[in-house]
C-alpha cells in the first residue's frame, strides 16, 4: 500500500456529516501539511456519517497517500471519535482539529514549532476572539469554562477547544485511562504535562451546519461534571439538609402555634413540607442518577466506539466501504 515511514505528526480530524465542508477543508489543509518538514499522516475519523462524507473521503484518499481513514460503525460523538484517533495515531505528535475550518490549518506548523522549541508536551490552540460565535454559544461557553476550572482544580486554558497538539507521552497517558466518556479538553489539562499556548482567531464554520445538537452539548456538560467532581453530590446533600432544616422549622412553628392555642394553618405547612422535601428528593435523585449511570457504563465496560474500517489495515483494496 505504499505507506510512508512512521509519521512524526498525526493530524486527527473527527467528521460527522461534513460533505459540505470537506472539499474546502482538503484544499486548505493539504498544502499546509505537504509543506511540513516532517512525515505526517492525516487520520480522518468518520463518526458514522450518513451523508456522502465517506464516499468523498475515499475519493480524496485515492491521491493522498498520507490520508488514512477510520470509520466508526455508528455515530459515537466528537469526543469518542477523538478517542479513536488517539488510539490509532502513530505519530510522535498528534494534533486534533475540527473539520469545519473554524480552527485554521495554518496554525499547525506553529504548534509543531512551539512544541519542539519550547520542549512542551501540549500546545493549546487558544481562541483570541470568539466574535464569530453566537451570543448563546459564548455565554454558555463562558459558564462552562468557569465551572470546569473549579471542578478540575487546574487552570484550563481559556477558550481552548479541541484544537491542540499533544506529544506521544500524552497520547499514551490518555489511552491508558480506563474511563469512557472522556472529555479531552478537561482530561489533558488534568494530566498536567508541561504546556504552551498558540493563539488564533476562531473563524466561522466554512460550510454546513453545526454537528453539535443541544442534546450533544448537554451530554458533554454532564460528562464534564461527573467525570471530575462529586461536588454536585455534595450540593445535593447540602440542599437536602437545608430543606430538612426548613421543614423542621416549619414544624416547630406549627407546634408552637398549636401549644399557644392558635389555630394552626395546617394545610399550608403540610404542603410546604411536602413540597420542599419532594423537590429536594427529586433533585438528589436526578444527580445520583447521573453518577449511577456513569458507574453502570463503567461496570459494563462497553467501548465508547467501535472501529469498522481502518485504511491502514486494508490490504490490497483502497475501497472505503459504505
Ligand atoms: N463531530 C463528530 N461527531 C459528532 C459531532 C461532531 O465527529 O457527533 C465533529 C464535526 O464533524 C467537527 C467537530 O466534531 O469536525 C466539531 O463539531 P462542530 O464544528 O459541528 O461543533 P461546533 O463548532 O458547532 O461546536
Ligand atoms: Mg465547529
């Protein structure tokens, strides 16, 4: 299959239904990679696309020997697709980049140069400007990063998404983590390898629509919180205690009024007690459910993705099965 010597750089791109942006992406990325002074591989992880992404990728791979295709059997999500890339990348360095050109490929050589000259294991792509994002995205992102900085207990690079370089040491460390539902932008700072930043201006999505549905964003938020903190559980306990104290106070007041011979408005206090306790219990149950679900998943040991195809292991044929 005429494959290159072991690449120094693996560029990992998760793609889900990216037919609209794929041609422009290839056109922008290829000259940047071909100009690098090191051998590279471009590892595209097709996250179970339903459109023509798969087909278009195999066409592109036909005259791009460094393009390596991995196809997940079903849509497993952005982070799971990244996990697949981490597991299969062969390079001494790995750069993950989105397919929609929001992360400019031109920054890739800068990241590589920085990693080598500063001798760091991680180079974060940090957005110097988010004005291309919608107000809703900016507000939720700010809340998310503020909370995560607290929970992870480490500095999470401001506005760093999943555009970053990591060294082989980091790749191996991440792969050794047994957990599923990994959130890379938290796990990597948490590991604590020496790092540097490269700032860039975040562009608008070059074509197509966002592949992050509300559901997927919520999933990411829940995974982020439950992976790193039992604080919500403590909050639930705290709220439960508060609710308990409140209802106790109400009971004492009601008893006091009764002892003093006043008519007790029993209905109101009963409703209050039932309401407070009910609300707190529901809240706690919800939070417990999140943790129990995580434990359940872990105990099942289910993979968070399954690889259906890897062009490197495809002997003889270069076809990219649908
Ligand atoms: N993506 C993926 N699987 C998914 C959702 C997204 O592989 O289930 C990829 C997508 O193709 C893109 C990257 O993850 O390369 C980031 O997604 P997107 O740009 O839609 O997210 P946004 O920038 O809107 O947050
Ligand atoms: Mg995007």
